[in-house]
C-alpha cells in the first residue's frame, strides 16, 4: 500500500503542474484580448467571445500525454512570454485612450497573476532600422583622353567649362545606372557621352601624375566598389572613351555653378563663383587703370584723349570682348591641324588656294603654317605672319575705300566663286587664333553684319567707295541743265526711274548712294556666312558694341613707340660693368630709332624700290625672319641717307619683323603677356673671326632679338645696320 500511495503522489503533482500551465496560458490569452480590446473597442465583445470559446474547448481536450508535452514547451517559453507580455502591455497604450485605463488593467492583472506580472520589469525598445549610408567621393571630369592629370591652368579652363572637380555623395547600395545618373546631374556635358566613359585613378606623388584605369566589376561601378577602391583618399577622374567634350566657358549663372560660393568683382560688379574670380580679375585689371585716370581728369586739360580711354564704356567693352574671344577660342577643334604650306612669292593667292582645299581638315582646327624651302617651325609666329598677310590681301583685293573705312567690291565673279565667304573665314580665324582684326569696315557695313539690316539714313556720300559711282555723283553735282541728258544712261543704270532733270539732282544723288550700298549686300551676306565659323557671327549679333572696335577703323589701338618700348624686356649684364654700359647705349639707340620712325610716319605703308621701279607695299610685305651675316651675300652696306630716302619703316613694319605680327594684341591678357626679349652678343669676333659687320638675329617664335654690341657703337651705325636688316631679311633660316 505504501508503494501504491507513494507512486500516486508524483502523478497528482504532475497533473497539478499541467493545470497550472494551462491556467497561465489562458491568462495570457485573456491579457492579449484585453489589450486588443483597448486598441479596437468595436470588436472587443466579439473577440472575447471567440477567444473564450477557444479556451473552453482547449480545457476539455487535454490528455495526459498532451499535458506532458505542453508542460515541457511552456516551461521553456515562460520567461520569453512574460517579457513579451510586459512589452506588449506598454506598446498597446495608444494616445487615443487615457493612460489611467491601461494602468488599472496592469494593476488588476498583476494582482490576479503575480507570477506572470512582476513589478520592476524594464522596457526594451525595438531595434532601430539602420540608416542608408553614403560616401562622399571626389570626381574630376576630363574633356578628352589623356595619360596624365591636368595642370593648374588646365584645371581652371575645365572649371570654367563646367567640368573639373566635384564632391558627390554616392550611396553604398548604388548600382552603375544610379551612379551614372548622379554624375550626369552634376555634369550636364556628360549626357552626350551616352555612357562611354570610365573612371581612372592617379598615381602617387605631386604635379602631373599618370592615370590608370579603375577596372569596373561585371555589373559595372557600384557604390561599395568605389568606396573600397578609393579608400577615402584621392580623386576619381572621369575620362571620355572616344568623344572630346566642349571646353567653352559657361555663363556664371549656369546650373554647374549654382552650388559654388559666389563673390562680386569689384571692377565690373559681376557675381561669379569664387573659384573663377582670380582668373576674371586678370581681365578686369585695365578698368583699375581707367578708374585712376578718371580720378584726376583735370590734371592736363589740353591733353587730347585717345579713343581707347575717352569712352567710359570702353573698359567694360574690353572686358566683355576678352571673355567673348576666350569663348570662341574654346570652340577650336583641336583633334587635328589645318596645315597650310606656301611659298613667300605671292603668299595671298597661294594661301587663298590652299585655304579653299580643306580636304582632311578645315579652318575649324588650329592652323599650322610652313613656308616651303624654309626651316622655320610654326610655334605661333609663322601663323601670325601668315594671317597678317592674308588679312592685308583680303583688304587689298576684296575691299575698296580709304582710311576711314572700306566696303566690299562689287564683283559677281568673286561672289560666284564664294571668295567673300573665304574672306569671312579668314577674318574669323584671324580674330580667334592671334591674327590682326579686320578693322577696315565702314560703319554701315558693320551695322548690317551685326543686325542683318541696312540703315539707309546713316549712309552718306562718304560711304560711296566705288570710283565710277563717286565720279558720277561729282558729275551730277556740277552738271548744267543741258548736260544732264548725257548722264541719263548711267543714272538709269543706278536704278533711278524718275525724270533726270537738273531740279532732281538731290534725288539722283540719293539714288546713286543707295545703289552703291544695295548692290554689295550679297557680298556682305557671304562674308557673314564665312564668319559663322566658331559662332563668331552669332556672337557679334549678341554683342554688337563689344566687337565694333575690331571692325571699324580708328577704335582699335595701333602699334606705336610707347607700346613697343613698354613690351621690350632687355637682359642686362652686371650693373656697373663695361658690357652693361654698351647694352644701355644700344637700348637708347633702339628707343630713338622707334620714336623717329613714328614721327616720320605719314601713312601705314612702306615704299621700296624694287628692280628700279617704285612699288607701294603694305606693312605686311615686310616679314620677320632671322637676320644673318651679309658677308656671304657680298652686298655692300648702303649709306644711311640713301636708305632713308628709299625706305620708310613704320612701327608696324618693325613690330612684324620682330614678332610676326603688326598689330597690338586684342585682349588685355594677351597684351600683358606680350614681351620682346632683347639679348646682347659680345663675342661675335670669337665665332666669326675678323669681320666688318654683323646683323641682329631675330627669333620671331620666341619674340626675341640679339644685338651684336661690337658693331653698334654709335647711332649712325645702329641705324644703318637695323635698316638693312629689316628690309633685307625675309626668310626663316638656320643661323
């Protein structure tokens, strides 16, 4: 009996434990129902009823085996459910119900089920979702394929064009398409690439470093891959695979500059990115000089003002003109070269024929000139000389008029051969690539180019440049009444259909003036067609006032003694030495020579005696070159007075002989950089032995000249040698 009774006690204990577990489960269900009822009162009764039925059914079904399994599982989950119950209790307290109701339920449940609801349980908040991370990466958009990183000056050019350096946030989970979208949003000029680009990394070190490709993964570039490859250091260079991006400067209001800090220029009061202000300030420097001049306007009331400083708006015009020319220069296609090879004999006609061929390249590309039979290599001087000759030839062949301005010749033959279009292309290339401007147009002609319309009221008798029509106007003015009939045919040919009587002289003259202008409009239109190169014609229409100085005579500065002496940069020997004294004396001779030819200059042409026949040539017929010893030619030196009678050398002639160009640089930046290096040779006798004369050696490509000090002891010697050198040396040759 003892054994039976002892065996029954553990069984009753297990049954009691199982019932306790069931009660705990039921209590948990009730708690869940109460909490849900607090959140959703409309469905409270229904849910309680359903859950109650489920509890009753569950209480009727248990067996001994099920009780044992339930007890085992519930013991393991008891602690977890207690914590969840407390957490759920706090989470179900919504703002829509008073907090007192929730507290009352908690107290009642804790009193009824002290084992399940214990005080002091802490609330553990749910884990927060991890925020999406982004990595700031520095990119640099290049304009073309290159092997090395750009230098500082190139970086500024790219920055002006909307390329260059940017720091962008790249999400870690970004794929290749998302990265492409982010880059194109920041660099609008990447859109035409259509995905044809790759990223490159720069090698370590300083200066221009070698670039190596960052090989993409199979799915392309991803945010995680870029962050890992860059390692938080350096920059990724975006390089086009095939195309070349446009490097023309963008307006300061462009989208690419909207996130950059802005600053206002103190000279022109333009707002621009701080990164570009230093570069812009270089072009605004002339305005500071103008401001200083305006502060003291009454120092010398008798001093005549020059056209360049008399106009208050001229300074701002120069600033905008420099920016416009820089923009046009950025449109030159540098993928290839426009090669022109000519001889010095008949440069213009031969150059015109070579210009029109345009087989493998065109004037859209940088022009490179070579003179056949000469060893000169074009580093800028040959191009400037060629453009100077071509511009002089265009003016001489296709225009007619005087020093106050010219108009195109009425030539149907040249119009049919599109020679005027070629002339327009030459003008555009000359302006953009360092040649002289075509400042020989009549005012009304430039007005037609800039507006597309002819202002009839602004045309006068002085605008008639055709000799026949000018003579006809003179004959009409002085004609007697009976002589008007003899002029009838010529008057009718001008389009006048009224009575050709003496009383209608004014109407007839107006008809002749209008006829002289209307008949050359097709030639002006063809010139405009040629000046569409680089978009020059469109920019003239947009900024007619800024470009006016380049086309109308009298406004653009001409080379003079002051400009030339300001450009020279002599390399002197040690101060106080004998060589320094000789060098200073030669510089004084040079200054006297330039000032004398400026004083004696009456017109812009030089008259030479060629084969015994006086021939009038322009400044451009005197070319620069390397002067050499004349002992090999055997030509004797000419007397100074004889040379002065036969030759007239202008400042422009001398400037072209030195540098290849006979004009003052167009922009202020070019003027500041324009320098002529002067060196001195004290040892010519060591190299050549005994000799009687040496000539200066000119290197037009580097804008330098070397004077032989041994043969320039006095001003007459200097004048004789320099005059022979200017008039006799033409070709580029090896010294």
